[in-house]
C-alpha cells in the first residue's frame, strides 16, 4: 500500500514539472512582449517621424485609390490627384493628434504651424486643382447655351426630331459636322453642342459636355460626359 502511494506521488510530480515549465515559458513570453512594447514605445518617443511618415503614406495611397474610384463612378472630386490632395488635411489632423500623444522632439510649435499650413494648402488645392472638378461647384468651367436646363436635357431620347429637341432644350451653342470635336457613337451626320469649356475666370477645371447627335433629322445619340481638358 505504501509502495502504491509513493508511485502516485512520483507520478503527480512528473506531471507537475512540465506544467510548471509551461507556466514559466508563458511568463517569459509575456515579459518579452512587455519588453517589445516598451521598446517600440521608446523608439516612437525618440523617433516620432518614421511612424508618422508611414501613416501619411498609407493615407496618400488610400486617397489616391478613393479618388480613382470616384472618377470611375463619375462623382465630383473623382481624381487620383485630388484624392491625394484631400489626404493632406487628414494627415495634418493626424499629425496634430500625434503631437499630443507623442510630443515632437524638436520645435513642437513650429511643427504644429507647419501641419496646420499643410492642411490648409491641401484643402485649398483639393478644391481648386486644375483640370479636376471644382468641388464647391463642379460646373464652374462649363459654358451653357442660353436658357439651357440640365434636367430638360435628361428628357431627350433617340428618335426625337430637331424641332422637338429645340422646343425642349432650346437652341444649341454650336451646330457642327460629326468630324469636329469629340466623336459620338451612332454615326450622326450633325451634332448639336450645348456646352463648352473655359467659362471660369479664375482657373481651368473639368467641364460637363452636353451633345446631341442627329442622323437624317432624328436623334441617334444623347451624350453627357465630364471632360478633363
């Protein structure tokens, strides 16, 4: 009976030793993790620039991708360049918040002013970037025909006569053969142009093209498109 008890004690001891070793290893891993965190925090405190630049790079790439996506969806502000410019004020806000958590080691007040200036310049350029949509009013560089109404233009459809089109949308700015200007689908023999470029006095921006193509006196194509030229 005593022999059986001794065996039991030895067996429990043999089982406990590996478990205690696992506990020691877990404690060592936790301590190593704490050391790594302290080391990273210490690195960021000493060198705040590299992580901030990485964040700025990520924001720039995200802004570019978002701008391209909006351009594919024909949305105002749809441009990769404009997307990057919009990321500048976001990066400036991140930098200001970053400076409150991890104070800039050199010239913190100068850094704060630089970030605020960067955000203001990015916001201004994003709103007024050449050959992009002027976000406050995307049609600022589009010259329309007298009395033209965009919503009436949307009611045009193939098969309408020239008289019906003019009664609905008014006279066009120009009438020209299909070989002049942007080429339209449908093989028209006459194109009516309701809008042109260069209407803004303070910059050159994207503009909205409105055209109607006729063949044998009937509408074959109604075209609307943003032009970046």
